[in-house]
C-alpha cells in the first residue's frame, strides 16, 4: 500500500517507531515524529492536517497527545496494525502471555518451517513492520505480541492466537490485574483459531479451538514420553528437558497442530531449537553451585516459576526497577529458597512487602557483584538470578543485565557453559 502525500504522526521513536518511520517514508508518506524523551518540546501546530497516527508500544493509550487525536477523530494505529494491513501473509500466528512467549515463538517458528518460509517477529526483538516488504502470500508469520501491543491494536486479527499463561505484569501501565488480564484475553477473541493453556486459571472459562497442558482435560497433553492429542499419539525423540521447556514445546505443538493437523515432523525440533538466553538458563557452576540466569524474569510470576523448578538449597537474587506489582506474593516462595539477595531500586519495597519469615532470609546488597562476593564465602547448592523486576534502574534491558551477571561470574572464577 502506498501512502503518497499522507501526513502521518509517529508517536514514540524507539526501535518500533524508527521502523515505522522507514516503512512509511519508503511508501511516500510525510512523517512527523513525536517522542516525550527525544523531542519533548515539539509543537504540533496543525493537528487537523494529520491523516492518521501510529503509536509505539511504549506509549500509553492515555497519553495526552493521543487524547487530542481521538478528540479530533484522527485514526490511531499500532505498529502491529500498520504491519498487518500491509502484510500479504494469509496465516499470522500471535503468541502472548505473562511468561514463556518468546520461547514458544522460537519453537513454533522452527516447527512451522516444516510447512513453509516462516518469519518470527514482534516482541522477540524484530518489529513486524520492518519485514513486511519481504513477506509473501505463502509465507507464515509468528508474532510475539505484548499486552501493550494488544491494547493499542484496533484492526489486528491473527489467523491463530495463543496465551501461554496470564498472571500479573505491567501494573504500572495497566493499573489493575483485572485490566491486564482482560487485555490479554482479547487476543484470543479476535483470532480465527484460538489455543489456551488448560492449566491456567485465568483462561479456564474460555471457549477455544483447542487447549494444551498437563491436565487430562487438555486436547494436547504429556503422557510419560509422549504427546497425546486428538486421534494421535507421538513419542518424543528424547527424554524430557524439564517442565519449563516441555510446557512451552507443548504449547507450540498445539498451535501448529490445530492450524495444520498433528504432524510427527513437528517433533524434529524438540531439544534442538535454540531457546532465548536468560530465561531460566543454566550457565555453569560457581563455588560448586549450579547457576541459573533468569534475567528475563521481569515479573513475579516468572520468578515464582523459576523457584518452583529448584529443589536444592538455593540463593535467589531479587530486585530491579518497579512495575507496580504486589511483592507480598514473594512470601510464598518454596522452602528451598534459603537466602534472598535484594538489589536494585525496589529492594526496600520488596523487603517491606514480604512477611517476617521471608524477611529473615533477605540480605540487602549494593549490586550484583556484592551478591557474588557474599555467595563465594557462603555458597549453597544453587544460585538463581531471577529479579522479578524490570531492569531499567541500571540497564537498558534484561539482556544487558543478564550479560552483566555472566561477565561477573566469569570475573570471579565461575565455570561457564559455552
């Protein structure tokens, strides 16, 4: 689609906004860019001349500029909307959830490669709109989509959609857990094919095309070393890689199978797909302890799950920047969590929110380096870095934070897996 002589306002100029700007300029549009941090003094004098606006994920739908646009009845699209309108692919697979969505998208992308050329885009780190010109009608698109993007999108209707799980996250933006969950569930309502996690309470009442999980009620479920599904049973090529990986693999299998029918070739990537770094990743040993880097654990649900996978005496590193969550939920961590290092801007808030029994396990620390110094003197069986918080108090994102943790481990003599 061409946008010759259209005046388009781009709100937010991060990676997504820049991709939108390039896309529209290549198609003849006149773009105006607004960003609270980069161009805060920009004065849009003639708002009536704007044909439509495209908003980046990091911009709240309640932003004052967007309110002015709505008052003038000027259309507002998300980056996802813009890409969707211009995308030739007939089948777009959208995956969202509080945790696990990047892993599911990565595995699903490898599975669908059995059916055709597949693009894995969106919140995984590659804006959807940046690849639209390369996507043909027979290609498949796997799209990781965040609650921000779901909330902003007005025309996006994927062929298939799935929610990995729905807990609590981004309450600094969405205000209540009820609103957050409602936004997530809307993704399934707008899809031709919908798949839910049968074990997730938030999705229990949904009427969907198919379900997956460990429950016997699930259409796709684990049974020993096999995946059992409607009218079929598939043996796995190797032993389980653990509950965290297996549930994400099962989710991807359910989506692909619901769209194309169950296929043995989908199992070819079991254990072979390179899953995202810093998601409960085993990185090596330090002072005799197994070390897991879960820097991608940016919310409480992720950390609770990461802790549930441990059974030996564990030291947990918590803290970062606040997202509005209720830290009192961290009082229910398993007994194997014997020590909790608190770092980051929200360390005091976490300490104040947990119960007395949990407080007695807590040690405030200046930074990651001090955590490692203390652990080297008093090691336990496991060291788990799962912050339950965003990273923006000290880092550009979870990836930089995870890389810093690994670098410090190496500095202090850890044996890392390469």
